[in-house]
């Protein structure tokens, strides 16, 4: 449910025990949350439509409409609302039924108040993150309207402002940045904000074209120019006529080809291989590199005159470790794009903390890979820190080298001791896993070992069941 981020996070507690509701009121208000109460199902359904609820806590055992029936009714009207079921100890069948009905989570009523508050805080942080993401993507900046370049860190805001400024010009642009930072996205954003936006954007991966074929690939060829040239080809540069050609990893172009590229940029003409005539081209050139081209010039590997042709304007895409505040926004964006059956829809606070602490040598591309992997291997509807790769769980910004140095066992041990988060988190997580494993084992036993039937009984997809069988090592 969309909510105005200016209003407090609102929790609906449904329980027929007035004393329990009063204790929860004190607990949640002390943490800056807003609590609305209902003693039963009909009252809860009325409040749901009028109070802007962001999370529901439902007691299972209630007179009249019980918690499971209320959950089913809520799912009909508010399918995206997170719902935590409050269960009695050891009530395995209720857990199975709640999974089938669409509960987001469950917690024993005997658990400590801190355990409940941790679950509520987790839901609030996810809600805040989703609100921030919606605000950013709806257009926090009216000038920049290229949604794929996501982020709101100062360094990324400066990049967006520079893109808006340089976009309308036809000046050549050199985009610098580490591998995986999103240099092509920045190039596409420049094209998007240019007068050429209705023309083609042609990306060229200079590192992947062999030297023997590069001239033909870039400039085209005429029929019969060489063995196998059975038809004329216009080449990548001419295919960008009226638009933008993006030369990715331009530092990989051999020196001999750099001379010919320089001529194209100076004369705005292309001579196809095997032709005696040059052809005019109307293109804008944007180049990118993860190398320091000025150092390449000193070592004789890159032409200085070409450098000044392509670097009329130089932009730098910041590495992810320098825009840590964008990690959560990017993670949520990547997770929303995962289409795996039964994939989780959010990350818990401990997972977000681990992501923010990791130095990301592979930058945004690596984060994308980590989120997709975690979504495939996650053990529940929320990605936890345990679902992340070990390298991400254990490595820290600014302390990675110390943690890996000889004699650093104490540091590594301290890091490991904090990986579980609050003291209550590990037992609750273990208990949830044991419930899930028991529910799956029970369903397999009742179905005579049929995975399809077990998945149907649990109310989950077969793909999700297979994933959980691997995770729990159930044979």
C-alpha cells in the first residue's frame, strides 16, 4: 500500500486480549510508530480501509473470525500489505496454513518484545526504502528524466546535473569510471538528453572486436573488399547516423586504428574498407574507459591528439563504495526485477547493513549479481544476511585488508559475532527455519513423496519448493 512518507508508519494490531494490545501500544509508540487496534476481524477490516495501514499483526486465536480467516480477507482487499501472524508455541499446522494464505512472517506470542519490535522495524525500513525509491523514480529532479540511472548520493546527483548540462551540446564526451559503475548508462542518459535522442544510440565494445576486423566493423566495407566480403556493410559508425556512437573501453583500440578514428572525428568522414571514396557522417561520439588515458599517453599506448578530441568534456561515474547511501535503493530496484518463481520481495535490515559495509570492487554490476543470487537462494520471503555470499557477509568497507591479513583472527571473529544482529535474531531465525523445514518434511510425508502435491499443500510453487529442498538439504 502506498503511503505518504510524511505520515508515521502505521501498524494494525488485531487481538482480543486488551492487556496485550495495551502493552504493544506502549512498545510501538516508544519507537515512534503509530498503532491502531482492533479486538476482532470485522473491526479490523473497517480500520484497514480508513487508517492507511502499513503492517498488520494478527493473533491467530480469536473468537468469531479467527486470524487465518482475517488474513484471507485482507489478502482479497490488500494483497501487498505485509502481515505477521502471532502464533502459539509449536503450532506447526497454523504456520503451514498461514504460508498458504499469504502471511509475510510469523512470530510466537511468547517471543520477547524486542523480537517483535525487530520484525516491525524491519517492515518499516522496507516501507521507507520503497517510498524513497518511488519518490526518486517519480522525478525528484524535474530536469533529469532518465530513470535507469538510479541514485541520490551527492556524487551521482552531480553526475546527473552534468549530464543535463552537456546533453544538448554536440561536444564529444569521455566517461571515466571503474568496471561495473554504469558508464554505458551515463552515455545513454547523455543521448537521452540530447537533440539526437530520436536517432540511434550505437554501443561499440572496443575490447571485444579483434584488431583484424576492427576497421571493417567500425567503418564498413564494400563488396569484394576482402575474401568473404560478399556484400557491402555500412559499419557501426555510419549506422549511428543522426545519433550517438558510444565507444566503450576506447583505451583498447590499437594505435593504428586510433589514427583512423582521429580522422573520422576531425573530418566527420568515413572511408569504408576497399573504397576510394569517403562518406560524410553526422554523429556524436561518446567514449568510455576504465583506464587512466593520460597514463596510457605517457607510455605511448594512446594518442594525445585523439585524447583531446574525445575528452572535450570529461565525466566520472563514481564507484559504488563512494555512494554507499545508494546501495539500498539499487538493491531494491534490482530485486524488483527478479522474475524467479517464489522470489523474495525485500531485504531485512541486517542484509542491508552487510551490503552497505561491503566495498564492491565490481560496483553496481556486482551488486546486481549478488541480489539476483540471493533472491534465488533465499530461504523465505525476505532476503537475510545469511542469503548473501560469504564475501559480502564478512568483508567490510575500509577494513577488508585488515580482516584478511595474517594474525587477524580476532578481527574476523568479531565480525562473525555481529553477523547475526541483535541477540534475539539468531534464535528466531533458527526457529523459523526449523518450522519451515518441519512443514516441508510433513507435506512430503503426507503426499507420499510427491513434490508437486507437497508444493500444492504448502501453497507455494514447485520452483520455490525445489529451492528450499536444496537449502535445507532435504533428500
